[in-house]
C-alpha cells in the first residue's frame, strides 16, 4: 500500500491515536525513573539532595541543547525520522543507567554513569517529542495543531499516572537495575507500534534563523517555562517530601498530578482552538498556583495530594495553549524548529528547578520548594496576559 493510499484509507485521527499510544509506552521509561532517581541517589548512593536534584535536572540540559537540532531534523527529514531516533536513544539511555547501577559500590563512579544515561535520555526526549508533534501535525494538518499538542501531553503525562507508583514499587522490588531493564524495553514496543504509520512530508518554504524565531515566540515560551517550575519541583521531590513528613502514599503524588493533567486534556483539549491559547493559559496558570499553594501549606497527605491534582489540572493546557500561539507566529515550513525553541523554554525551567530546589530543600525544607512553584505560576500568569494583549483577535 502506498503512502497516499494509507493516508486515504485511515483517518488522521486514528494515526494520531496510534502515535499517542506509542508515546505513552515509550515515555514510561522517563516516568518510571523520575520519582526514583532522587531517592536512589539520596538513599542508595548516599550523595544528598543537591546531587539527586542535579541527576533529575541534567536530563533537561540535554533537551535544551538539542531542541534546535530536533526541530531542524523534523523540518528537513520529517517527524517520523526524528521520533524513531529518539526512541532508540531512550532505550540506550536506560541501558547505560542499568550499567551504572552495577558499580554502585563505588558511588561516584555509579553517579557519573547515571549522569551519562540521563543526558542520553534528554537527547532522546528532544527527538521523540518534537518528532511526534511534527509527525502528527504533518498527518493531521494545521486545523488539528492544537489537538496534536493536547494528545502529546496526554501520552506523556498519562505515563506519569502509572509511572509514579509503579516506578517506586519496581525499584523497591527489583532494584534500580531491574527498573532500568524494563525501561529499556518500553521504547522498543513504542517503535513497533508506529512502524506502519505513514511518514509525514516536510513542508518547503521560508527558513528563518533560530534566534529570529525565538524573538517571535518568547512570550508563549516564557509562560510555559514558568509553568514548568511547579511540575519540575513536584516531579523531583514530592516522593521525598512525603517520606520526610512520614506520610503514606509517597508514590501517588505524581499520579495525582498525572490524573489531573490527563483529565483536563480529555475534557478540554479542544479549548485552545476554540477560545484562544492565551485565555486558556491564563486560567490554567491560576489553577496551578492554587495547587502549589496547597502543597506548600499541606498539613497531611490528603491535602498534598489535592495540591498535586490541582497542579496537574493547571499545568495540563498551558503547553498546548501557548504552543498553538507559538506555531501561529511562524512559517509552516519551520513548525518543528519553532516547537523545539518553544519547548526549550520549559526545558530551562526543568533543568534549573532540580538543583535549585534541592538547595532550597536543604536550607528551608521540602514544603517550601512549592512556594517557588507558586511564585513562578503567578509570574507566568502575568506573562501570558502580556502575550494575550499582543495576540490578534484576543488582546484587542
């Protein structure tokens, strides 16, 4: 069957669903390890909160440095090309982390190997996510851009719903090495699932410099980056927060976030296209701020879980809402590069939040990490309002 027949015989929506399921499976390798890495570094290697936060955040350093590469590869060769290479790197990264755990009797050597694996994971994430978005937009067309971004988030954060408690359970049952062995298989399953999905066709046209594109999209990018502070703090330290307070259900904090995140994507994924991205983002950031405030002031696990859930509700639509605004501000021929630059703003927030929050936790306690997330969400709300003012048809 030729590509044109494949596209004609199967609806774009079905292809997008297959891509989303593949992303869910492959992104489990990230979600399983996210709540575990800081616990492993802190409790097994005995290297403290700051190095634990660095091990989480360094993944995002790799994505920051490679988003432009992922975007250019997607624009030039198609999103399918980029995504398959990203999935291969996911598998390799997990195997490197597995190998590092075999020398855990020498903590610094094991930690160095872990950092290499986490860097490879970040490169794989850059290629996989930007590739999936470009591939989906190529198959679904411009009218479905908002939906593609929503589905991407559902695949990623749906993995967090099960990845948080499952990752901690597997870690305690089978050790870090066993967890990484499973994580290495999941991206291969994702690749098998999408191998029959037709390739997208790169769009010919104007090519602007990366930094000129950044100048067009910095307000949407800054808003999504500030949104990311709360999620990064939650993802890296909520398990340790629960353990430090002596609360049960430590693995469910990330699941509460993921449940809220996916619920909003399912019910409200159409809203950016219908109401405008900046309006949706402003409401979302206000909800995220409420969730971070509850986590900051939590007096028990129930209150903290509600805070995590509200944080997920709030974070859910910021990326697709502001991503839609970013895509609308650039030529179609550079959607991948624009999305790479846009996502890099979030990566900066993720990469910086881990070590900074680790230092903050050491000085002021885990609860006060979420004060940082609250302030960032409020600042993001202001930036989204600035973007709303200069968006044609929205800001007047």
